[in-house]
């Protein structure tokens, strides 16, 4: 058996835990104890000889089992009860809404991706008010555009990332590609994703809302590096108020120092109800040809109605703007919708071609 | 065959970030790096190859299911070993209906060793002598020695995984070296040694 002191030096040096002093001491020992040299050399060689330790052996079968097991309980859709219209049953206007055989508003257009020319060009997809569009991007990502929305993208995703620009509202079902992040630019918000499905609502003059269903997204502000990225997990929704989305004032003196702290606080992250199956969710109701609104004031609702029906709504007094509505429209035309709304909350309205004038009931 | 990379040299935070984002390529890399080690480690406790694989599987399934929180783990290395250890201990306590506080107190632990006739830096004979010496170390000493040498773990990590003090790890390593020298010295006396010198 070797001496205790040598054993200590060997143990510490081989394991990488030796101090500089201990490293030197081992070298000294070798010089001063030639009888130990052979053993020391053998042990060092044994230690460094890792040939019998199998490593990097691919366990494809085991890995496959692991992924199958892990993904099994992760699906969000299809497993939960559809509770679509149950909550609205008690509202009287529903009776007015049950008109059969009337075509729903909104036209689904399926546009094939344009053939890519030598130079990647910016393609623009437009869904006018009262319309909807669906498109498949060059990488297979599916995008559904709601009314009054525009999507800009390169005709081939050749660069280091796949980038699109959105004005309006769209639902994305992104094809996974770890080598190329998918980025949505909406106003001054950048949404970076990795194989997910999510809804982005970014109409001018309004806040930007992003709702995530599957996967993970990272949200940053394109004109403000100090804005801490927000990471969304499935079934979460983030609302970035308009005043934050609007570009920062150019002059730093105008924006006080503490403003950046306030900004972070006024961004709202909400949990959405994941027990509702996908078709029943309010944020993506438009994809299923349903206009849904919950606890919304008339002014907010009017913006939705304008896009949905391609009409212009004018409020003739301030009070009527404050009325609150819950409900959903599917096959109603605009006059049916207004009739239903006025049954829930009284107000007067006049329809002149596609302009609607709304005032309080006297 | 891939080089056995010292785990301490890898920065896992990048993988953690990618995995949190749902990148299953990064997850596969993590799996490839740890699967064998964790299975061996689990085997040293459960003494059953199939169960050890099941346990490794369980650990990774859990990692993937909770991938959104993976960045909260400070030391992914020790986390995985501890997970494997705890799951293995749970298996044992279910199987034997008694809580085994010190599972490494078995007389005979057979850790899987690859018996392939590879070229060694030293002669096959001497290599085998030292290997055998390692295999006949007392259980706790053996697992510590193997974690440090084969898995490249730091004393601090080993201490955390096995829930012992660093001093114990240190002391056991010294004991291991001494016992190996005992066995090898014996052979020095009985067999003439042929040492292959590779430069």
C-alpha cells in the first residue's frame, strides 16, 4: 500500500480538485520517490483511459418512448367538453339570433403561396373588412387573417430567421424549425416563437394582444432594449397597452427615467381558461366564424362590428358608448345583430347603407 | 466512439434555455449526454437493468413535461442524478417494504462494465487488475470513485447527490486510491508487469 500522503495527492490531482500547491507536491513526490513512479504512472493512465465507459451511444428507442410518454398528456384540444354557447342561453337576444339558412359574413380565401422569384420579394396578404383570409407560408406555417388585416412576408424564408409583419389580427400555426426562429412584428412588438400556435391582435389605435395556445413565445419591444422580454407559456395571454406599443418619444428628456418601470407593470399577462376547447375560445372565435364579446363596452364592440361586417359606426352621444355587452354572433347579418344587441341593452340605431348611427334611448 | 466529455466543462444553461422553448433537439442532446450515466447510476442502486432504464426514462419524461421551468434549475447535472437516485430509492422501498437509508451498503454491486477488448494506454492485463480492484471497493467508496472518474463529477456535486459531506467524498477517494494500490502492488509481487508505453 502506498503512503497516505501520496494517496491524498493522487486522489486530489486525478479528480481535478487539487490546489496549485497540491499539483506541485505531486510532481515533487515523483522526483523524490522513484519507487512509486510506476504505480503513479499506471494509475494516471488508467484514470485517463475512458475507453470502457460507453458514451454517446444512441438510444433511439428509449428516446422515442420518452417523447411519446411526455407528449401524451400535453394535448390541449380535443379532450375537454365544449361549452360553447351554454353561458349565453339565458340571454333573450339569443332567440333573435337563431336564424337558419342565412349565410354568415366573411369569406374564406385560400391563397397558395406565390412562386418564389430569384430575389425574395415581400408578399402582402390582405383581408378586407368583413373578410377573412387563410394562407400557407413558404415553410408550411398556416396563417388565418381576420378582417381588416394585412400580413407581409418574404416569398421564401431564406434568411437566418422567418419573419413576418402583421397589421390587424391573425392566428398562426407555426411549423417547428429550431434552426430558424419565427418572428412576428406587430407594431413595435416582436414575437419570437418556436413551433407554436398563437393569436396576435394588433389593430391600429388599440392594444396589442397575443394569446398563446401551444409552445412558447418570447415577446420583446423592437424600439426599446430596456424592455425586459416577456415569455408566454401555453394558455396565457399578454396585452400590451397602446401607449406602450406606440413608438417612444425621440427626445429622452421627455420620457422620465421611471417610465420604463411603469411600462413593465402596465403590460398584462393573463391566464386563459384552458378548459374551454379551442373552438370555444373567445380570442380565436373569429376563426370559427363567430364574433364573441364579453363584458365589452359599446365602443370596443363597435370596432369589432366594423371589421366583422364592414360597416362604419357613429356614436351620437357619449352615454351610449358606455353600455356593456356579452354575446356572440355567428350567422346574423348586421341588422339582426343590432336588433339583438338593442334587446339586451336599449338604444336607438339607424342604418344608412353601410353606416350605422347609434344613440341613447330617450 | 465519442470521447467521454467531462460534464463540468459543458455549460448546460444554453440547452436549458432551448429546452424551455420546446426545442426537442436540445432535449435529445441532453438525453444523449446523460442517459447512459444515469442508467448506470440507477443500476448501482436497483441492481436491475430494465428498472434502471425505466427510471432514466421517468426522469427524462418529467424533465420534458416540465420543460418550461427547466431554467429554474441551478445545477442540472446534480439535479438529474438526484432525480435518478430518488426514483431508484422509491423503487427499492416499494419493492422491499423497508426504507433503505443507505442503499450503497450492498456487498456486491455490479455496475455495467463494457468488456470490449479495446486498446488501452496501459496493458490489458494491468488495466483489468485495476478495474477489478475498483469493482471490489466497498459500496460507498466505489460509487464515489465511479462518479468522480467515469462521470467526471466534482466533489461538491457528488456530495450533493449522495447527501454526504465533501470531506467524506474526499476521504473515500483517498481510501479508493489506497485500496487500488494494495491490489496492484500485490500483482507487482506475483506477476512480472508488461507496461505498454504509449507516447
